[in-house]
C-alpha cells in the first residue's frame, strides 16, 4: 500500500482492516511509511503512524472548514457559478413569450441546455417543457 491514509478514512477502520488481514495470515506493508505488521515492533509503529495520519487528516479538515467559514464571513460566494445571469433570464422570458419560439431554440441561442432554461424560467407552459422521460415516438 502506498500510504496509510489511502487505505481507510479513520483509525478504527484502518486497525480493523489490518486486524482482518492478520487473522487471515496476511501481513501488511506500507511502502511510504516503511511499515511491516508481521513483527510486534512493526505493529506498534503501525498504530503510532495510523494515529498520526488520522490526526493530520483531521487538522486538514478543520483548516478547510475554517477557511470556508472565513470566506463566507467575507461574503464570498462559494460553489458553482449560476448558469444564467439575470439579464439572460429576462431575455429568455421575453423570447419564450413570443409565439413560435421553443425552449430548444432559446437554449441554443443562449448557449445553455433546455433543462437550464426550465430551471431558471419556472412556470413555462407544458408545450414548451421537455417531454418527461418518454420513449421516442410516444412524446
């Protein structure tokens, strides 16, 4: 195994995996930490390294969480940006109000999918909405 922290998500899980392997007569060797659990000293070092790996992972998670909270506190918008601007939504509504324009044609014009148009322009009449998962020919 390249590294202990790649084998499991928690110390308890890691110990359970290595214990199961040991019961089945399989030794565990970590290439990165140079561990060999086939000896008592190797098992001791394994448990110490596993505890350190979990500690480091928790520090990283805590630091990430604090960074996200600080960004939110500064008013940063997190996550994926919206697919359509307010101006594009108004434009789509105006185009869809005209007879003859379809959701597909407006979506193509604005460079978004039909589903995106339906998401950002709620209340479209049924004729302009995409068919709900019907097989071809039964639309």
